[in-house]
């Protein structure tokens, strides 16, 4: 028995679809008998009112297109165990939404930090001076906002991609 999470704008919310080893699929509280046709991509769904042919196309991205009686439905489908990880990523993105992490564009030595946690920074302001190959590079704020975290201090060596600070967007600024 395999469980999948299926999402679509048509459905309104995510549904769990359970596919058993026999040709029965349960969607929500309703069970359907599903039979694969000899033609590629054609499935027959048996309901109380009869049999409905459906054309099914699957993409490697997890998008499934189903054509039933001329109507096209696009669904996102993934195994239930992967949905747990997708939800984790989604929650992390929501926490970070509205925040910009300023990263080191190259390895170097932090010479100066021109901001303080909780302070306001405007787009284009100098925020960090990074020395690389004997040249001082002024890094500027990519967005206007409030400095939520400073991850470096003068004298610290950073690698390319290291987070220097986090700026949270503030719609009032």
C-alpha cells in the first residue's frame, strides 16, 4: 500500500490518496477501482455510476495531468513520506520570507561592519568592508529593512557564500 499527497487548485486543499496493491484507490473517503487500459496512458475509473476513461500524463517533476470527459486537471503528486520534507522546506521559507541574507561574494577578511542589530539600513548603504586580495570591497545593502542578525565582526575571515547579516524587510520604511 502506498500513500500520496495530491494538491490542485481544483481540490482546494491537499488530499491523501491511498493506492493499495489491488486496483483500488481511496481519495478522501471515496474508493475507486482503477484499471489500466492496453493503450498507453489510458486508465478506467469505476464508480457507482459507471466507468470513466481518463488520460493520464505524468511528468518527472511530480505534475500529473488528467483528462476526464474533456476537462484537464493538473495535480501535484508526491509520495506521502516526501511531503514531510516539502512541508519542512515550506515552513523554513515562510520564516525567511521577507528576509534577505547578505552573503560574502568572495573569500576574504572582514575589515569593518557598518551596522548594528536592530538598526535600520537603507538599500545601497555600506554595510560591510571585505578585504580580498589586498583590495577593500564595500558591500552594500541589497534592500531597505531592519538588521535582524549580524553574523560577522571585524577581523573574521569568511568564505564565499558565508552569511554576513540578515536584513528583514519592513514595509513602513
